[in-house]
C-alpha cells in the first residue's frame, strides 16, 4: 500500500521559533523517509506518511523569528498549494491585535479546505482575530488570556488550565505555550496514527510529551526503551 500523503502549511509571521519548529520536528520524525532510515522494515508496518512541509509567507522575503532566526518561505499566501493542515505559531501580542487583512483572509479561506488548524501559544490569539474561534473553546499562553485573549477574541471560551483544547469537531487544536504545542502535536500523532509511530519521534528527539493536564506520559527514549509515566 502506498504511504499516505499529507500536506501541512506553517504560517510565517514574526513568531516564537519553537512554536513552529517543535511541532514540525515531531512530524518530520514520523515521515516515511525518516522511519525508513531508522528501521526500513517498520515504515510500511506503521503506515508512516509522506509529509510535504510548506512555509507560507506574505511574500518570499525571509521572516524573522525569535533569536534573530530568519526563515525563508517556500511559498506565499497568494500561491500556496492545497493544504491538509495548517499551523499558526505565536507572535508578540501586538501582532495579534493587528493581524494584516490578507493574513486573516488566508486563514478564513483555508479553514474551509483543511482538516485541522493547529495553533501554538499566541497563535491562538492570531486565529481568534479572524473570528473562526467565536463560540468555541480554545486556549493560548495562559498568562496572556487576560487581557489580550479577552480583547482580541471576546466571544471565545478561553481555557486557562488545559495544555491544549480541541474544538469544532476536531477542526481546531489550540495549545498554550510552545512546549504545550509540542505536547499537542504528539497527541495528534498518537490519535491520527499510532503510539508506535509516535515512539519514533520521541526516540529521535529524546523527549517526553505531556498530557492535556501537563503530566508526563509513556514514551520511547533514545535507547529504544519504553519509559512509563
């Protein structure tokens, strides 16, 4: 059977680098190519997907993230191909208060075609600015829900406790801080694929995810040992 093919876009705004790179590397470690490299016979057994990553900017100019990291887009909001998933990382709150009209339009338009929009940290504020989260439960960096969340998304049902929130029948997955965004993506991989495929990612990252309440969960470490919670 041919590997499942997935297309995921990362919206390039002046964001916290880990908000995007953390979830992206979790996904990169479950790709068919990566699993085949580590264990050739397991890629087919675990249905490891082929994933195409798109980095979407307003233009093709590099976008500055934290730490003076400049990320070069692979496409623009005007030319971005069809996506299955979209992730919005977190900028400083002032950006969320003034999201450019073309960025809002892009998120609203793509929300109709993608299976899921993920947000990490203040990416939840950015998505709230589009109105897409109105009436739904969501979260963002917990310390910023008041006042920023309540100002930007007054109709959003903000959760100040959960590591991440799933709403809209699975359409929207919103996470708190950058680390919570990684936890969220790990849980999505577990649900969408399997614990065994997620193990390849945690093994490569030498990293233990947490559950929705912030408690460490069972994972595989870099010595290929299962570590119970």
